[in-house]
C-alpha cells in the first residue's frame, strides 16, 4: 500500500523552532513530488510548497516563501517542513500529499494523516 | 492571480443529486481535481482530471468541466457523503484550492 505517515502533534511556544516529517512507503519515494498543505482552524486548504525528493528541487507558494523551509532526506524516504521561529498564527493542521506521476497539472494522492501544530504561550 | 470560487454550502435530500461548483476564469481549459474531507480526517481524492474516478470511488460521484465552471455531481446522496469538498487546479506553477463547499445531506 502506498502511504504517507506524518509525525505526531506538536505544542510549541512562539519563537520556538519546529520540524515535522512525512515518511513515504510502498512506492519509489524519489520519483514523486511531495507537497505540504496547511489547514488553519475551521478554514480551507492552502498549498505551501512542493519538493522533488530525487534532486531536492523545491517550489514555494509566493505567499509563504521565507516563512517555512521544505526539505527531504531521500535515504529514509522522508520529507520535512520546518519553522525557525513559530508564530501564534502558525497554528493548524499540516498535511503532506504526493503529487501524481507526471507533475503539474496533476492531483494529490495519497495524503498523510496530518500533523496538528499548536503554538501558544 | 487566478481565483477559484466555491459556494460555501450545499444541501441535498437523501437519495437526491447534489451539484457542487467551482468557478474560475476559463477553468474549462484547466485540469480540475476534487477532494472530499470529512471531519477530523485528511482530504481524499474523489475526482481527478475533471471527470476521472480513482479506484474505490463510487460511480455515482462524477465530475465535469466546461467554460467557467467545473462541477462535482453526487448522485443518490447518502449520509456518508456529508463532508467538505475542495476543487484544485494548477496556475503558473502554483497549486490553488477552492475555498471549499460543505455538503449537508438532509
């Protein structure tokens, strides 16, 4: 079964750093783009960026560039999303999702189960 | 920038047909994908490339795309179809999601 498994929920304070993960299994991880999607409380889906594990090519949403860093370690089939200094507004559920083969303009399937990030003093 | 417009909520009687729309400038020229998200769960792909069903998605869930509107159609609506539905496209190498439509099955 092709799946993405994400790291557990996190509770952090403003200003702290954080790195969450997304591990792929059941397929050739290096050959498929992995995206990160944010869902703030009670809101819709927002694309944050995407990375190609094969060569670490990364693209960010223009509205979020500089606020987060997307990286990958293909030796352990894992993609990461990290913050250097969290803000209260970073609270939400963060999903990773695999882009179908062929890249743009394709769809995302499967999705990880989501990682809840709570930022509170 | 390209905008996708979805109605906030749609209601349908049990067993009837629900239509959820996604509006955008000449969206008919783009590939539209649809996701279903139930409370507390991750999104699930239900339609890809306008009108294709992934394995495991019932045929009563279908899609179409023409002009300025893409439509997700759910026939013979069931209680289990109650969820949020999101359309998704690519524009200028970025991914865009519609704001989402909540489907209520009465």
